[in-house]
């Protein structure tokens, strides 16, 4: 059951944060200049999922989660170099996007309920 819940959460995150949108924003926020060994989509989703589901929130734990999800090994320095001001801007913009989406969805749901009375 825990595996099913994890898959559900991962699916929800992927729909809330589409890869194409993450890559576009990453370039705009200068979180990434060119794709190298660290995939920005996997990094973002690992960070978000790690904060949402883990009791242990150390940088090492996030790096291990990234490595596990991508099945790649990376040097700690390569991972830590991505934790930059550009990544902060990217995460902030993604948060604003997700809040706008959820607000829009909630507003539509409330509108549907009230219109059927």
C-alpha cells in the first residue's frame, strides 16, 4: 500500500510540475545553462518529494534520493553546485504556478457546487 501511495504522490507531482514547464523556467531563472549530469526535472521532483515525504531532510538525503530516482551516481559537489539562487527562483515560480492551479481548480469546484443548488 505504501508503494501505491508513493506512486500516486509522484504522479500528482508530475502533473502539477510538468517536465516541459520545469525546463523552460529553469532556463529563464538561470537554474541551468545547459543539461549535464544533473537533470533539473529529476532534481526538482526529488526535492519536492523529499520535503513532502521524508522525516530526514539533509542535503545528503536529498542527493541520495536523487540518485535513487535517476539510478545515477553523482559527485556530491555536482549535486550541491545545483543548489543555487537560480534554483531558488525556479522553486518559487513553481510554487506560484501550483498555487494558481490549485486556486483555479478550487474556484471551479466551488462554482460547480453552488450552481447546482
